[in-house]
């Protein structure tokens, strides 16, 4: 593992990132062909929060948060700190004091592919975190790692400057270089869902809107009156 801190990371246009903060994670994932999600085990410590921001990535040694301290200097307004470890770790690598420093710099949240602690304090201060574990066990600060290099979380590559969209459903990554196209696709998906919602409110069935009755027929699904139903 190269021990390096990359500076001056390119980021997408701020308006692009902010536009993603109004779109649900599930909608973005569907718009991107059901790709980019960071898995069902990465969960929010709070509810009712939706954010989008640009990644500052951290690759740490398990049980060591030295590189998180180093990464804070590279964070700025609209960023999301994304931390993973060289091998799986459940240590509580992140807590209230880190969040205080990040919040001061305008960081909008954190994603910890390990453990987090001080969860009540984090909720009280309004700093959202998505983590794989909650664990009181702390860390040391001895082992070098890397900041703003590509990392892998739940099989997804996250590079510095990529966009992370986060809400109660989880997290999805949008590559920086395709962010504008991804936004167009996501907004189109929002419009499609709004039209479908209106149709359902009006009484239309999904079977008809999605043209699934012929599919049922082709698959051999039949309709038959329940044997205990009242006579017609």
C-alpha cells in the first residue's frame, strides 16, 4: 500500500452535487442501471437525512485512525469523508471529535467502512454518518496509510472527487467523470416515478402500467376462482 496524501483533488460542479441531494439513493441507483450501491450492511446512524457530497477518501490500517487526522486537512465545504481499512475492521474509528473538526470545515457527512462511536452525540450535533458497525472500541494512531487514492467499499471503487448520495436506504457512488450524465438520467427517473405515482393515485394498476399481464400469461400463470368463494 502506497503511503501518500493527494492534494488539490478535482471536484464536480457544486450545482451538480447539490442537485443529487434532492434525489433518493434508490432512484439514482436505478437510473444508473442498479449500480454503485455500497451494500445493505452500510447503514445510517440517524433517520430522515439525505445528503450528497464529494469524496475525500481514506485508506487506513485496521484499528488505526491516523490517516483520518491527516485527511481532515484535505476536506472542504460539500465534501464527505469516506474511510475504509486495509482489511475488515470493527473498531470505532470515528466519533464526535472528528465530526466537530469536519463540521467546522463544511463537510456534510462521513461514510465509515468500519466502526463508529459517539452516535448519540453525532445525532445531537446533526452530523450524519453511515457505517458498517457501531463499536465503542477505539483505535491507535501509529500506522501510515493513504488519502485521496481510489478505495473499494462493498465492491465499488470510490475515487476522490466522486459524488456520494446518501439517505435512509444507504449510499450510492456516482463517478466524477460521468456525474453530469448521471444527473440527467436520475432526473429523468424522478420524472418517470412522479408520472407513475400519479397514475397509481388515479387507480391504475402496476400490472397494466408496466404491461405485465402478457408476461403472466406467457409464464403460464392462470386465474381461477377460489373454491370457497360465493357462487357468482
